[in-house]
C-alpha cells in the first residue's frame, strides 16, 4: 500500500480490499464487528484479529443518487447496504453492479462482494466493494 490510507483501526481493512478480501474484526470473545474500531462493543476488549468473510450477504436497503456532488462523478449510481451472512450486525455499504437506478434490487436479494479498483486517489489505492447478485458472481 502506498502512502497512508484509512486510520489506525481501518488501514488494514483497506489493505485487505486491495487483496480482494472482505474482512471484519473478530474479538477474542468471538464477536464479529464492522466498521473497524479498537474496542469490542460486546465485551469491551481491545484484543481482536482480522477475519476474512466469503463476502456473501443479503440486501437490506439501497439508495439511487441522481446528483453529482463532486466533479467527474457519473450519475445515477446506487449504494447498497448489505447484511453479511457471517454476522447479524455486519452491515456493509458498497456500489451496485446492476441497474444504475436500482430497479433490479429487492430487500432480501442474495449478493456477493466484488472488488473494483478504478484509479488512484491522492496517490492511494481506491479499491471499493461492489455488490452483485450471488448467482451471477464470477
């Protein structure tokens, strides 16, 4: 990884995305958590390690954006919130590989993570998650 990306708690998560791995933190008590943070919300422990998921989950909700808030942003685009199969409290956002308006999305749709690296941002990698229908994944 070039430069610094993320913060103390999330830098390793961004590095895992570069390797096309979707990781969450696992506390020594067994609780899984995302977004990355120092403290376990179940037991209060600071002891944890990274756990690689299979990237499978279920659509909880989504939003279609039709206004570009930064120059060069292609609109419309869809952001999907997915509950990972690995844990009830693991809600992870990402882009959508389907219809640009989200017309092909339904709550409960089974999806899997794909990874995209469009370019460098400020000299740092910009690998992001994009969700796709589980039966259409490569």
